[in-house]
């Protein structure tokens, strides 16, 4: 069968890479793809962006199913469009994607259905937001209501930072329509984990756990980014914690969406904060696989991913059991100079070694120009190493990172540190 993966990041390269390993798959198309998908002989990169053009392509090519990577086409209703044309697609509808595309929708949904999360208020008036901050103090968290490419969250440790974030989002219109409303919520202390499941509207299949590293610099310093690396599995999600998250967060979310008349299909990502007492609370929902969590998760998945996706589209996920590589995977993001504020484009990339069973390099912000591989976005590559321990996986990833060169490359040197600790 033929499969289409929609998107251009490291997440999409990893998903397509995994699908291409299936003996049942004839061709994996990636639209619009990146330099890595273009250079990968197992994949076919197609320069298409618009949902209507993608649907026409799928119909013309007789593609069996489509997998959507990023949040923007989901929020715009690509699943609604494909379904209206009778085309198989895995992802949430526009209505269900509001769990990610509107922080206010997600918070009020969680409150209504008793899903543990931080207390919050929503504001579109700057003066009211400033007054709320003064009344509640710092640390406090300010979030743009809409999609802001992972950059619309400020964890303000001081009142000055909090007031500045409100002005930046509401008064300066830093995120356009996405920041026309903001959600201000209580600061939650603890350790974060990424909990991702597949849903077919009724059944839920949990993927391997992972932990993302949001801050730009070592020791969790510097500004928030889209993610500087991740490892899987996350040690903090013990079997008992896993059962509790399914019971208190994931299942009530899927059941709540169904009760609200918005059945959820697709990947559901719960960003968790687990406090010192071991209580999990939901920081956010995403309606797609995380990036960079996808890269180490796909590197560990041993099951035929194409077959799993078919079950997901057919509503039969309850018949699937996933098989995982018992090793740890550590994914290290190499970002462009100037990331996250103003990433530089055009730097030439060289030294990427060939893929081996213990290490693979996924492309994100890359493109091929005149036969030369160049940086074309903020997060450029994600190098995934596999090993019998976090330390061994980390060693393998960093040995490869050190062979790759492009001017101004930035990367953290401590991905997986909590797992080692």
C-alpha cells in the first residue's frame, strides 16, 4: 500500500522512516518533507502544502491512508476535508484539535470533566491580567491561547517577568491572533513527562513514555524552545504511575470528548507534571505526536507501524499490542544559530554519518539547494542513539553529534540527565 505523511519536521521524517520499514508498504510519500526525506531513497518527497491539493494527490495516487504530523493542518480541518471525500486519514477533526489549538478550550474541558490540572483564568484585557498576577504572585505561567509553535508559554519566576509576558502577548501582539487571549495558570512544581497515546475514537493504545527537554541550555537554563531533545522510556513513569495516568487523565479525556459529541481520533499527547508526592497533573494537551519525542519513540518501536495505523483508522486499536526495543533511546536536537528567536538559515551541513542500528539522524529544518544540504529552520537535526542504559544511548548520540558540522550549531550536552540521575 501507499501512505502519505503530511509535514516537514523531524517528527515527520521519523514517522515516514518507520513506515518505510513495513513490508506491506510500497511507497511512503512525505509532503512537503525536508532535506532528509528528499535524500532518503526509501521516501518520496512531494512539494504540496494545501489540504485541497493533498486530498487531490491522495485520490489520484490511490493512497491507502494519510498520517498528519503537525498541529496547524489539524487545527485548520484537514481531517474534516479528507473524511468528506472518503479518504482514510489518521488525526483529530478540527473540533477535537481544539484540545491543542485553544488553551482556554482545553482548560475548561479539563475542569468540566474533573481531569487534574493547574487552576487558571483566561484574559483578553491586559489590565485585568496584570491585576490577577498582582493578586496571585509569582512564579506563575502565562500562555498564548492559540498555536504559537511551542513558544507561546512563559514560566515567569518573578512578577516583572509575568507582567512583561502579558504586555508581550496582549499589548505587543507578539503571537497575532494566537495571543489575542491568554491563559494565566498556577505554577506547578515537579518533573515533566510526555505521555502519548493513539486513539481511534473509542479505544486507546499507549505508546512508550518519554521526557522532553524544553530549555535551550544545559541544566534547564535559557529560554523555552520547541524541544532540544528527548529520551524514552521516562524513568519517572513507573508501571503504577502509567496506570494512574491512564485512569485519571487519558481515559476521562477520551470519554469526555465522546460525551461532548467530539470523538477523538489521532495521537493524544498529555504533557504531565508529576509532583514530589507522585501526583500527575496535566500541563497541556497536544493533538499529535510530540517533537522531538517522536524520534526516540519511533527508534524503539519494533511493531509494524503501518499495520498499527490501519487498525487506528479502522477503529480496532483494541486488538493491537505494541512491541518495544528494551533499550533506551536518547535524541539530541542540533539547532541553528540564533534559535529560538531568530534562527539563521543557509548554513551548509556536512559530516552526517550513515544510519546504523545503534544511531540514526533525523532531519527537521533542512533543505537541499543545488545538491548541498543546508539549514532551513530552527531545529535542524535530531540524532538518536540507542543503548542498554541512558548513559550508553547518550554516548552513542553525542559521538554522532560531534561528527556533524554546520556553523553556529547549538545543542545541549545533557539530554537524558534526569534518567541518569
